[in-house]
């Protein structure tokens, strides 16, 4: 899911541009959990109580601040959500975004900080939850009736668990192979490939269940281009991860097996990693890195 996000107003300490990467992962997990039938986009504004209160007053006739607001562009039929509303989504196609625009989300960073302190978890976790809640509203979910609330909460927990965003002490199941491949396809949408026009996305699964996404980033000098696999690995390493069990790689029209450089980088940290590839929608294959890089040279071979 394409996430167009910005920040304004008085943000509490701890809210910075680095949260954008985690919010993007959460948005992708919402898309995968819902099984969106097409590429979609959402605009997110992280703001303050004053702006939220003004919008509430103008749009809803409520003169108070709330933690999050969502304004969907799609009017879903009763009992239907985005996954079964392809025709409605297509009406919201934005050629500039190359995606169907689902709507706007406003989050009060001040309210999020207060709630994070009250609940005893991090501000990032609270922002991710509020975004997840808002996105599922944009996807056609609501919580007016108890049964609707249960369904929406199940979807929220599924997406947050997939993204590894849990409360302290909570555990979550690692993403399935199908979910990893879907997250790689989502990452592919952010590829910067103006020269080769060969888009690639990757999703790396860590030993502790965390996932990191990456896309290929090309450069006019060609030699400085970075592959999706290495983008994901370097992001994970920079966040302290060292153990990896699987990597999913997605492309449009050809099987995106890792290049030699990516195989060597993967071998540095996970010589036994499973490699999953997908292309042309749902064609898939898998192999171990040992099969792709037999007799690989790594840390074990150095004195």
C-alpha cells in the first residue's frame, strides 16, 4: 500500500521521520491481511490536538479532540469490504499515484503519546495501532455493533502481528510464506527503477519473527544501484537483527532470483536461508541459499 504521509503541528518527543518506515510496513500488512485486489494508497497526516479538534468541529460537529480520524473515499455496500469491492476501488484510481486512493487519515501525536504512556507501551506502537485502526475503517470495517467490532479487531491484530507490532510480553505467529510473498509484492510498488524498468521488492523474515522490506534503488551511474534483497538486509542489520530464516522476492515478469552479490550478502548472515520468488502475479518457486550458492565463501572460512 502506498502511504503518503506528512507531519505538522506540535509533535511530542519521539515522533520523527524514522517512524515512516514502520508505518509503511503496517500499511502493507493491512493490505495483505485484507487481500486487496489492487494497488491502493492512503494519505496520513500526523498532527496535534488543535488540528484534530478543528476538523472534528468542522466535519462532524464535535467540539473536542480525538486520537484518530479517517475519511474514506469509497462507499462500500452493506456487509462488504475492500477485498470484494474491486469495481468501487477502481473508481478511485489516481494516475499520479498509480493506485486507488482509499482516503485520508489524521492522527493526533499528542493524544497518541498520552495513550502510549497510559497503556505502558511505546509511542511508535500506539501510532502503528491508530494507523491500523484507521486503515481498516478506510477498507470498510466498523465497530458500531459487537460482531462488527470483533471482526475489525481480529483484522487489526492480524495486521499488527504480521508487522511484529505487539505489546510487551505478547507473542505472534511469524508471517506465512504467502504473506511474505505478498509483502514483497507490496514493497515492489516502491521500486525506483527508471532505467531498467525492472521492479523488484523483497521481504526478509528474521529469526524473532520481525520482517523488513526492501526495493531496488537504481542510480544514473548504474554501478551504485542497490538490489531489493540487499536493501532489506541492510535495513535489518541497521536495526540490530542478525538471524534470518527466509526472504521473499517479487518482480513483474521474470523470476527474480538473487544476483551473485545478493547471494554473497545473504551468505554472510544466513547461509541456510530459504529463498522464495514470485512473478507474473502468483507464479512462485523456492530454493535454499545453499542450492543457489554452493561452496559459498563466508565468515566460517576466515581464520
